[in-house]
């Protein structure tokens, strides 16, 4: 329970009869921003709490995945702010190199131009213009969702400060020999004309052709199978397993490569699986990562046979052909020579495509810049192993270690114009100079800067500290680093999380970038299917916000947020959450109309009814439960706990049980009005981080307070009243059982029925008026004749259903229930009478069966009494 010193207005506050989110949310959010509620103070003496937003692409718009993660981050930050922390939730965007460049190139194409027509400098200026005009759409949509971010600290990965951070860490890594330039196999997009990261490769099942080709002649021949016949022009060996007896006589020999005038060696390599296919594989070091590794081990030449657009460059009949055209042409030529041993089509196999343009990715040997990740990755693994960083849920740690313990060197260069240009200059005599942010680049004839830009993940890997002013030791960096929680999807553990860990530990002298990694699942449709445009099941969360309000979308997402688990969501669930928001509104409106107040201290428990003490006991247990769930990132469980407390216990039980008190007036009504005000005050505070708009509107009306955004988080006062809880549980049992009986008889909910309540000597006696009110039970009156008698909770409810009850139907129903109870009793007695079972079963299992037996006996006594009370036909 909270001590509330705010004064309630003298007149009864008024609320509109219906809640209209569209009329409330936008204006309310802007008022929060204007009042500076979300602006963090680095000079504050409060403890810091920091979350940096996973920066969405500048080209992006709010999708359900964003809405999901933003809701959870906002809930964490709002709660901590209410708990007295200096809470910073820092927003920003990623420049999204390839995606943004493609957008602008598409614009130019519509004008009949290309970036090369503009030149690099003018093209980059054009991208900046596009960013100012079209970029950042998602930021406005974040306001719609209610994101409580500090807009004064908004960052962009290409802004001046972050660009300085990028250049600083590149120089530091280069000087420490952790950045180098080398030829390696990379993912290449022949359409985007750049290397792309693994995360930008999407694999799909394609129909291809598997052809088996004979290399060599006679006994000195073998068969290899391939789906990429065009790459055979770059073969520089055939590899077999060293223990494969079939080919031992060929190892070390050279064989003729078909369609060429070259011979290639047969090498023995343990990478080859002798059980797969023919046990012999063609080796094309310049066009396959595994082949490149074999080539390195055996000193093989790497021959590049196609250019950056996927066009064959080898002199001869296939020169100038596109790679796919060359594939079919080469297979035709091999067929004419009798070299095709077998053909399988269609051959369905997994093929990588560029996520930006859907072009088939080409593995390609290329001179690129790389980060030597070995020592960085070890440090990232150690930080989790020694407990400096916790991964939640813990079972996701294995996936993290799988990445960092087996990480390959990272290709960081991209052949784009939009991005952080690599700060390396080349001189006329082979000089290579890396330039830091405070250094002047070399000048003079023949000096040129590297034309590549850095992978987008390079700059976003600096996000937790670059956004706070690094490399300067700014007040923000001192106050808000390390950040507290990184909340993101489990799908980017490797691509983003691991990189932030590596760079944070490296740049910040071993200080971790965040204390906890809270991993979420992915949002799916209501059937658990991945959302995809091709499936036609993609949902725009803004549409749902328009129809049902932002609170409804947020609550639906939070209710599905079990740590690390995918989140199914459907429109029906959003409608249900909208109904919940309406229920909160209507119940609070009723409470205000009946005098609910937060004015003054709570009455002493001795002046309260059992109903009042029950709801306050349940309230404090809910506060403790919600706090525990927040600390464990159990958003689904805390949302369910709040939902059931608010709807079931406050609205459906406390308010209904208290109506007779309110209607009766007097001191009892004043006590319950104060208790109800307390319950609503605390309940709205607890709900606020998840559903901020409706709760703030109601709370300020109820309390006269400034805003829930800056109100105190409720504390568990420790008040418990188990006796009151047991007493109200009895009332609930009576009401539930009689309601079930009425429903079985086809009685309308509002239909009044004469009844006699035998409650004397039970804890139910003080609640007779409320029980009658809830069950629509009239006094007995003259001529009362009990046609049904229901013993429940130690009391008896006798009903006169003359002319309303189907006696035979009721007897049939009760007979069926009696048989089920007797069966349950027999099963329980059977187990409890089995000595072998009792000797082996754990104590808690035996106790559970004893409880079942007691319940069965109670049900049998109740049903037999009900049967006996039925009129005899």
C-alpha cells in the first residue's frame, strides 16, 4: 500500500462515458515529451538505468517486431524511472548502407540516371537529402506506440560524433594489428556490386540441376558432381579423402580438366566425405569457401573466372556469358563430349540470395578488409562465463558461445558509396597509411583514399558507447555506461550482440557494454507461422493502433513475451486487450462515481470489512509478484498477473461485493471508498509501464497527480490477511457454484429467484447481502417452497425454482456428476491402498492424491444432498 499525499479535487472527477484512444494518445504523448519526462540528467544524483535502442534502419518503418521489443524496453524504462532511477532510453537510427543506397539508386533509375552519372561526392549528398526527406519515418511511429525515449539524445550512425568514434576505433584496431587486408572468399551480390554479410544472405530452396562430370581419361579418371558447372572453368584440383582406396592410385597425379587445355592435380584432403556422392569433389578456390580452405592447405592457384557482375571472363567460347547462361552452355558442351555421367533435375537445394534485391549470391575471392576476431571473441566469451554479463534466458548462452567460440575473421569492407569510408590512404610507391580522426591524411600526387566503406554492423557495434560520446569521456558516458539491459531478438546474437561485446570490451578497457542480454523470440501470426509478404500474413501495427489503440497493441505483445520464445499474435487478441482497456476505464469511472478516493491515510484494518482486507492483501501479493517477474524479464507472466488481478479480483469480485456497501452509505461506505481508491491507485501504477495512455489518464483523474510517468512505483507494504482471503474464497465458491447451477437450469443472469440462505455459524454470514446481490436471490417470502438445495462451503442455499426448473434434466446432470466424483474417489483410494505405490511415490505426489480424495468425498456429499433436495416426480 502506498502513502498518497496528493489532494483529490473536491468535486467528483468526471470521465467520458467511453474511452477513445485516438482522442487521448497523441496529445498525451506530446505533453510527456514537452514536460521533459523522458530527458535524462547526467548530473543527477539518482542511480542510472540505461537502455540503448537497437537502431532501426533509416529506411524502415515500424513493424510488429519493432513494436514488440519497443514495448518491453519501454516497460523496463518506465518502471525504473518510477522507482527513482535516472532512466535513459536512448533512440537512434542506423544508416543501413546497402538498403539506403539501393533506395536512392532506385530514385535515380526512375530519372534515367545512375550513381556513376553523379559521381561519388554528389551521390552521397543525394543520399543525405533522401535521409532528411524520407528517412526516420519509424521515429514518428515510435511516438505513436508511446516510446518513452530521450529525444534530445537521438543519434544516427553517420552523425559527426559517431563517425569520429568509427574512425577512432578503426585506427586503434589497425595499430594493434587487429585489422588487416587480405584476399578471402566473401558473399558477393552481382547486382548490388558489393560484399554482403551473412545476415544479408537469405537462403531459399531453388530448383537446380545436379550434373555428374567425368574428369580425366580411362583408369586415370573420376567423377565429380556439381550444381554450378560454370565454376569448373576455375578448378585447380580434384580432392579425395586420403583413406579412400578407390582413388589412392590417383593422388598426386594430374588429370585433364574438360573443356580446357589445363591439367589439374588430384589431392588428398580429410575435408572430403568419402560417403557422399562419388567421394571426389572439384576444387575451385576462388569461388567456394571450403575449396578456398583446401587450396590454402595444398598451395593451389586461385583462378577467378567471372567478374563482379557474374559474367565469365575466361578466354574462350564461354567468355562474356552470364553465369547462368554459361552454366547451361557448359553442360551442353560436356554432354556433346560424353562427359556427363548423370543428370538430376530438378534438384532442389538451398541457395543464398541477397536480402536486398533477391539476386543469387556468388561466393567470390576478393581483396577485403578484415577484423582479426580471435582475441576479441575470447574476451566476449569470458565476460559471460565469469558472470560480468548475464544472458537471459540462460539456456540461450549456448547459442552465444557457439558463435563467439567459433567465430571467423570478419569482413568489414563494402563496395558502396554510402557509409563510413575506410580511413586508409595508399601512396604512389605502395605506402599504406591509416588516419585517425585528429590526423591529416597524406597529400600529394598519387595518394588516394580506399574507395570502400565499412560494414554497417561495424558502426552499430559501437552503439552502446559511441552514442554516449566516446571517444571523449563525456558526462553521459560516465553516468550511463555500461548500459543495463540489451533487449533484442535471439536471431541477431552473432550479427550484433557479439560485435557490441567485442568492441565494448576492447574500447572501454575491459568494461562490458551491458550487464544483461535479454533475448526475445520473434513475432509470428496466430498460427505460429513466420510473417512474410509472400505468405500474406504481414500486419502493420499502425493499423491495429488506429482501430484499437496503442495500449491494446502493447498489452497484447507483452502478454505473449515469454523469454526467448516466439510470440504468436492475432487480431482477436488485440480486440481482447482493447476490451481490457475499456474495462479499466469503466470500472474506474464507476469507482469515481461512488466516491473512490486517495485522500488521507488508509483506515485501520479493524475498521475494514473482510472484503476490504482481502483485496488489500491480494493487492500487495500482486505487487510482490509483478516485481519478481520484472526482475526475471517474465513479461507474459506479469501481464497475466495484472490482467487477472484487475479484471477478476478488483472488477469482478471486489467492486461487485462492495456494491451493497457503497449503496448503503455511511462510514462503511467511506472506508471501502478509500480502499477502492488505494487499490486503483496502485493497480494503475503497476499497469502503467505496459499500458501507459489509459492508465495515466485515469490516474491523474483519480488522484489529481501530475502524471504516472513521474509517479512512484508502488511498494509491497507487507500487509497480508490470510484469514480474509480464506473467507472471501468461501464467498466466491458459493457464488460460483450457485451461478453454475442457475446456468445449468437455463435461468437468465438477471432473473431473480426466491432463496433461503442457511449461513449461521459460518464465515459467510456477514456477506449475505452481497451474496444475494451477486446471485439475484430474493428473500423467501410467503409460500416459499425449496425445490433445490445446494450445500456448499459449509452453508446451504435453498432455491424455489417452481415453474422454472427442469427436474429431470437436473437429476440427470447431478447423476452424471456423482458418477464422475465416485470414479475419482475410487481411483484415489486405489492408489492410496497400493503399498508398492506408496513406497515409491514422492511425498508430494501422495499428498496430492489425498487432496483429490478429500475433494471427491466433498463433491459426493454435495451432489447427493442436491439430488435429495430435488422435487420427487
